[in-house]
C-alpha cells in the first residue's frame, strides 16, 4: 500500500533535501510517498517534484473514475498498463505567500485557491510509477543582490503571465505584496527605501498564474 502526500500543512517538510521540523506547522510544498510493507512497517520516499505553491489545507483530490481503482477510491497500480495515467484533480484549498501566516497573524497573506491541478502517474525508467507535478519553473532575474538601493526584477518570458509577488522578511512576515498583470518582457523595481526595508535578508516569492511558485532570496544593505 502506498500513500501520497501532496503539500498541505505539516510539521515536517524537506528543503533542498534536508528534513525540517517546524513546530508552527507551516504550509509546505513537499510531495512524498509513504509505503506500507506487509509487516506493517512504513518507509517514506521524497519525490523530486514539489507542489507548484504553498496551497495549504482544505484541498481535495477528486479521483479520475476512469483510472483503475477499488470501491474505496484506492488506485489499483497492478491494473495500470499505460505509461501515464491521470489519477485525478486537486481542487479547492488555501494558498499562501508565507510559510506560517496564521502563527504570525498574517491572514492577509492567504487566499482561496481557484486553480484546479492535474495529478499524473508516469512510468519511470525502472518500470515503476512516479507522481509528477507541473513541469518547469519560469525564471526571474533579480539584481543587484545584495543591494543598498533599488532591487531590479527582470522578467523575460516567452508568453504573458500574471505574477503575484510577496516580499517576506527573515521571520516569514509579509512586508509587501504587488500584482503584475500580463507580464512578458519587462523590468520592475522594488524600492527598498520607499517600502522601509531595513538591512537584512528577505525572501521574494513569485506566484505565476496561480500555478507555479518561484522563490528568490535577497539581501538589503
């Protein structure tokens, strides 16, 4: 038996391959598989993909009725012969630009998630089945870094995308939020002095089309 965990809220999550224990139980992007052996023992495997954003709790996986499954909606892996199959759709839930918005009373950093995500099983080279999320992440050039004045954001996309930007301090507190509509090739500026950003480390979290999340760290001098 295999159990899949797709993001949500958890005390434990992986960051660059390191297991993090956060007692504040933050929003996480980690995707993992928990395998239960015939002797009742469990073993966890972290997937190479992550959820496209901090989607939080309350989401629901609606199983594809055309996928082989038992009456209790458990997927029947032994009955899958195709190289890839749509398992179902993730709908609803809460998205956030901050790991711990509720602990820090940062409720303005959360919003209802209006995007529906597909969950696919794809056959791996070793003939096993792996879970795959959205492919690729759009890149944003951030410079200068560190900076004593303005921070430039250079967007160079092939298509237009809507961008939500959350600026978080070292404690994960939201200090600035801005929305860029239909961005393709453009340069935006973060005025650190106008925002009152004190010297220190900050995190820039870009949410692209409500589907992909890109995080950059900057230092303000």
